[in-house]
C-alpha cells in the first residue's frame, strides 16, 4: 500500500501514530513492511492456506463474535445432505464434471432447496461470460424456511461445515505451505482476534494484485469470511478495503468497461438465457427473493430510458431489442487470441497499453499485428502504437514492419488535468475535478472523442431502416455543441423524473413504468437537489468524522456499506465506543454518523408477513440488504464457480505438489489450450524442475502501470531508470548472479533481461521441506520513453480465474540465468529449448483434474 497507494497509506500511518497495529503479509519486504509493526514473508500463491489457517484458529478457539455471527451471517443454516466437501473428495466439491471442468451446484444448496436441473449448464455459461458472481448480489431466491440450528451444533450447519473444512489448516500446515513460522503466524491470529469483537474492529486491506490469481475471487472470499466471523463488516474501523490500481478503476466497474456488465452491476443479457425483457429482469430480481434487487426492473427500465429516451416505450420493452447480447467469452484475452486467429478486424485502445501492460505481451503484440486497423488514444506514443516497428517481435522476425497490415491511428488524448469529470476511488467516492488547463494541440477528452465519433456515425447512418442501426440512431445524444458538457452527462447518469424534469435524489425514486431515467442506479443522488454533490469540499473541521460533505459516495452518499451491522439485532450499538448507526425509538428511525444502510423507519422488531418478497421481506435484523437472504455468507450455496468455500489450490504454475489434496490447481480455472499459450509444467506433471523458481510482479511508487506516463518524465525516469529483478543473496549465489549485473528470466512464453538487485527484501522459504526461492520484478518498462527495457508481462501466460476471467499474473514459475538474453532468431531457439526440456510440445495439454494422479517426479 505504501509502494503503490502512497496517498491512501498516509492514513494508515495516521492510525499507527494513534496506536493502531499494522501487520503486513507479502512475498517481498516493501516500503509498507518497513513501516509495519509486523512483517510476514509468504509464498506467492499460498494466501488461502494462510487465511484458512486464520479461520481455523478462530473456529477451533471459539474466537468468533458469536452474537454477530448468529444474527447477521448464515452460520446457523443447514446445508444439503448431498453436499460433499474437498475433505471428502480429495480437493473437489460434489458435482464436479471433468468433461466441462465445472460444477453442478445443486448439492451445495441449503437443506430443502429445490434445484431446477440447470446448475451445471448455468455454471459453464457463467464461467464463459464471467457472470457467476452475479449470484452473490441477485442470485437464486433463498427460501424463508431454510432449516437452522441456532446452537450451531448440527453437523450440517454452515458453522460446522466451515469448521470441518478448515480443520486441516493448522499452524503447522501454514508453515509447510506458506513458509511462515508458526509463532509469527499465531502472532497475527492473536492480534486480529484480540482487536475484533464488541469493542474493537480490524480492517483488512488488499491491493488489486490479490485478484490476479486463478483463485483470486476465493482469496477475497476468505478475507470476507474472517471479517464476518470477527464481526468486522459494516462497522467503523472494520471492513474489507480493495485498493484500486488508480484513480477511477472503481468507476470503470460501476459504469463498466467490462464486457459482461451494464452500469450499476446489471448483467449484460445472454443470447440464450435472456431472449425476452422479462427473462432478463427476472434473472436479476428473482421473484420471491429478499432485498433491493427485487426492484431491478426500476433500475433497468430507467437505464434503457437514459439510453433511448422517448424511443424507449413499454410497447418495445423500452428498447431491450437494441441491447447487445453475450454469446460466450468476450473477455480481453479471448479477444487477443481471436485477433491472432484473424477473427477481429479493428480495436480501440484507451488508457491501456497491452503491448507491455497485459499478460502474455507477445500474444498481445501478435494479435494487434493481425488487425486491419487499430485506434490508440494516449498522451504519448506508447508501445501499443509502435509495436509494428520496434517491438520485440521485429527483432525475432515474427513481425516485419513492411508487411504488417495493421493501420494504426494515433489520437492524442487529454490528461486528467486537461478535462473535467469525476473520479470514483477505492471508497466508492465520486470527486469532481475541474479542467485546470487546456490540452495541447489536437489532444481531446474521451468525452469529446466519442461524442463526436457518435455524431459522425449517426450522420452517416441517417435514414437507415436496417434493424441493426436503430439502437444507434435512437440514442439520446445531446450533450452540448463542440465541447460536450461533463455535468450534463453526470446529470443523465443521476437520472430524472421524466414527468417533471426534476433530477432524482435517490434510486428509491426510480419507477418501472418508464417515468424515470437514470444511467447508473447506484449513482442516483450524485446530483440531488440540482447540486453537483461530487464537487463538495467542506473541510473536515466543519463536519463529523465520517465527512459526508466531502465528495459523494454511492449509494446514497453512504460511506460504510451494510452499516446496520454496526448495531445489535435490537438496534443498539454493540458498544458506545464503536457506535455508528443505531435505532432511535423516540424518533422511530435509524440515526447515526453515516447514512443508514437500511430503510430509515423500519424498526429492528419488524418481521415480514408470510409470502413477502423484495424489500418488504427484509426483517428488521437483516443487515445485508442486497443478499437474497439478508445475511453475510460464510458459505456460498450458489454462484461461485469454483466452490462454496475457499480451498487451497496451487497456482497454475508451481514447483510444489499440493500438500493438502490430490487436486493440484483450481479445477475450474479458465484455460486456453494453444501452442502459443503454453503453461510451465507443475506436479504431478514431469519436468517442473526446468522452471525451478517463483516470480511475482508489482508496482514501483516512481512509475505508473505500464509506464506510458511515467517513463516519459525525466525526474521519474531518473529515479527508476532501468528494468531490474530482485533476488535474495542465497539465490544469487545459487545461480551466480552479480549485484548490478545482467540476468535473464525465462518461461515457456518468453525470455527477458534485467539488471540484478541482490537484496534481503526477498527471503528463501522452506516449503514442504525444501527451499523455495522467489524473485520479483516491476512491470513498467517497454521500448518507448526516456528509459526502456524488457517487459515482465512477456513472461506471463493466460490462465484465468473462472469467476471474473482475470489473469494469474502475480505468480508463475521461471528460470533465471546470469547474463543478457539472446537476440533475434537465437532468442526463439533459446526459449524453444526450454520448452523441449520441459516436455511442452505444441499439442501439450496441461492436466486440469489431478485427483488420483501420482507425482511423476519424486521430490518434485
């Protein structure tokens, strides 16, 4: 956090200065470690074993906040007798299909739940479209009469299922798998539990790289399970904070750049599952389910009205027929491979530099070299605009500039200081910033570019009667003249009452009858009372510590989600010291320092009438109001593609045989079996010793992501002038590496070179009785800018988490050798030699299910 998020880290130090204890767990000693009270080196890719050990410590020592757990989680609910755990099936859950490498999730459900027989097919579609996690928010309805055991003694209750699942994750196992000494691990467990409960709370903070694993979603689930067990969710000083990579990554998922989502986390329709408007709506709201997703029709109709205005009517399902449809995997990596295969003609790149900034850089560059046209909008001439003339493949002869057919259009872009608009940051807070200076020359904002591109296309299609053109022609598309007005766009996102023209103040004002519009329901209220709430800057000294008048946070300017959980079931604060939101019986409403995340006048004593659904079905003590059962899920009965509870699997590339189960890696991970995307062997495959070391990548404070902005600046380039690799003194001795000398790093995808930094910041770890060496690299370099170098992302293959289709780019295996890498054709031959020694023929297939397979290499 200190390294990659220094502005936010100042508040960690502020808390430290007030007495908070800071613990840092990371494969590498960083600037964060230097300022922490406790630092624990951990093996990259073993986080679930570490966190699972914490869960086991909590449950085996009954350190959970029992009153909170009983009231606000699904701990007491009974799981189906058909469910079998990884402990029963050697690393698999019940329902696994080795043909599709997905699960039929019907046996994971609660006792008495009916299954519709579509679970396995749905799970396969969910993986292809990264839509499994929709279930966490608006998934299948949870029956109100799920059998429960409030004593938590029934062996089928979630509490006991969880306890059995993590029983083997002992301190001894954590030491074996993670390399963390037992006494250091227990120090963390004791500190975390001692600082949690009725009187105290602990925050869990992770950076965006935690998601970049083939089990990344389950990493975060394990953290959430711990925070629920300890009563840290929805309470001040608690929670799970996801540090975003830069200023508006949160905004780019809220109003998404993702292929499978619409604004406000509404799912993109699927061609076979949502043929009609009603099918789409019912898949979101699930009639008879609890919670605010029951109002999904209001959110969806308002979105379609914001798109198509008067052209969206009840008779044409508000323009639903003009919506695009998913047909399968349209993720960024499938697109790159389709580009290589000649299936994609053109590509827009904005704020991205995949030639060096995305996994498997060679595939990225070869894909872009096979397009008809490529539009790059950026501040500088980045590698993704110049790959065709000076990328690594030009040196090897794989790209010949004179023969590369891709026509590149470079469009100069305005920087954040040269345009107006909002950032949405880690805290879900929108902050408006004014344009400080005019952009130079022909540089323009994205808003200007797409507004005028849209106008040109609409002019060219004017008069068309083709059905495929009507959605574009009917779009509402008036935001000003030459320079479109950013506030006009924000108002459209906020939404209007179309009968009065008044801006909406809350998403609860949205209607399902077409009388309201709103471009993103969770942002409704950002322009309440006709005031740009994101532009507020009241000093902290003039308001309470929650600072509700600094910017605006979605939803409803609420700063802590699920804050009903900060009070007990009767609505009283768990403690005076940690009071945040509570029930005021005299006023008959919820009050406190934040906007209550609950219906303002619904008392704690409220119990829904029989047959109630939606918001009416939320009891007065259902704190997690977006969940189908109103509870925080310790166990996910549906939705997660790779299992209802996080389980330790080895990374897709590992030198270690999974010590816990016969199943080596995530059995549902998304793989692309191709000769240009080979995976280094892992046990039980043979030849894992060809790539004997673990590598990881992350950011430097001095550079920004792929370096497109920072490597153009003299001062930052001087501070960090060269691509380098950090190795421990022990690894340097083992491989003959010299400090400040050259080394090259090799995987099945590429070989890159870097200067060597020999440092104690990386510690050899003892894993399963053997020494495991880890090395680390930044990923900021490429062939453009004031300082140049090889890209670490060239080393990484394409293996994805099945829930969200994000790449495993924070852990892989490699070899490292002294000296510079070969060049030209010799480089291709050099990498091929490694592939041959590793048994990676062009038709090689990595085994997915390994239960029952013996290790082919003794000791590997």
